[in-house]
């Protein structure tokens, strides 16, 4: 059973809706541990740079370096006093159109759940109105001692909240080396061919269509190695090098716009010598028949 990571309320106008926050994502990366040459686990410890002695976590303090070697130490209670008054409330400041927000601003998404039955009515009202008006609520929330901009929107049968970056946390494209200073000009013929490729690949969004093939291969590798089996990784497919843009567009159209890709498979098992000899004899019989 999932546990809530934050409890507070959503407020808009004079309406306050008590809610609980649950993570909406479950990452499933394969996690590795660091091992010593003898195969034992490596553990990282907190050690004083000055004495070389281990420091218990309860004695660790937060510090900010003002100049080289000089620190300002901050106590936990001091940070709590600075926390905004809205620590336990998400006060919606504006309702905006979702399409007006570039995806670069979004970070993590959470489910919002009404705390009790009395909050469910106002919760449903807010979700219904936002869906009808095609608007999402923008406010601020403090979680884990950090303030975030937050977007609250209808999702499924309830509400979701996405933490967002503030404007000064997003790097402008103009600050990136090599980024075009102005919109490049394109040939009309090439643009038309590229548009045909885009149209041929147009489909309705279905997240279940996309799988983490690499993780499946890693898990298969680990499973095989745990059983002491020898495996062969699939040979990488080399794409044809086409230097001319027009030629590349034309070739893409001829192939229907899609690359010749095979579904990622598990690492192939080595067949035994006896099985290989049997397969060769069967192939020879078919050829002479």
C-alpha cells in the first residue's frame, strides 16, 4: 500500500480542500552495488576531513561555504522558521491553459487524494470546473524543505500535481553553444518531404506502446549470469550512412518513414555442439532433397 508523502490542503479563493499527496511514478531502473575486488560490498561512511574519524548522522550539520574554508552552519530549526507560511497549503494563484506551458518546466508528478469524505465534494468540484474550463491551477508548495512551483490539473478520476521549475532555473537556448541564433531557412521541397514522413508516423498517443528494452536485456543478462550461463549480446544494427539530406528524406519515404527495427530480444543462448551438428545435418538433407 502506497504511503502519502505530504499532507496539506489546496486553496482557491476562500475554499480549502484537505489533501494527501502520493507519488505518481515508480521508476524501475536496475540498481547495482559497488563491490571490492574480493566480491564484498563497499560501504560509504561520513568521515571528518580534519580528523579522519567517522561522524554519526545525528551529529552532521548543514553548512554553506561563504569563502574557501569558511562556513556558515545552519541548524534545522532555523530553516523551519524560514519556511513559508503556506508550508501545509497549496494556494492557487492563477488558472492557466496547459498548452501555454512548455514541458521543460515540469519535474515530478504526484496524485492528490482528498483526506476525508467532507473534502471529496470540493475536490470533485475543482476537478470538474478545471476540466470544463480547460485550465490548470498554478501555486507553490514546500516539500522536503524546498519550495516548488506546482501545477494542479485533472488526471483520470482525480487531481494530479506536478512540481515545476521556476523561470530562472531553466537555461535559455541562447546560452547554449552552437544553438542557431535565428531560425534556419529550409528548402520547400525538403520541408514537404519531411512533412510526409511526419504524417506517415502520426499516431494516437499510447504510453504502453513504448517499453524499456535496454532494462529487459540487462535483467536477462543478470538472470543468465546468475545461472552460470554464457550469453551473446545481440549484434548492434548499423544504420546506413546517407550524407545527402534529400536522399535521406527520399529513402525514408520509400521505407514508409520507419526504420527497420526488430523488437529487442533477450540475449541469445549458446546452443550445444551436439545441437549445432544436428541442425547442420537437417539443413544438408533439405538441400539434397
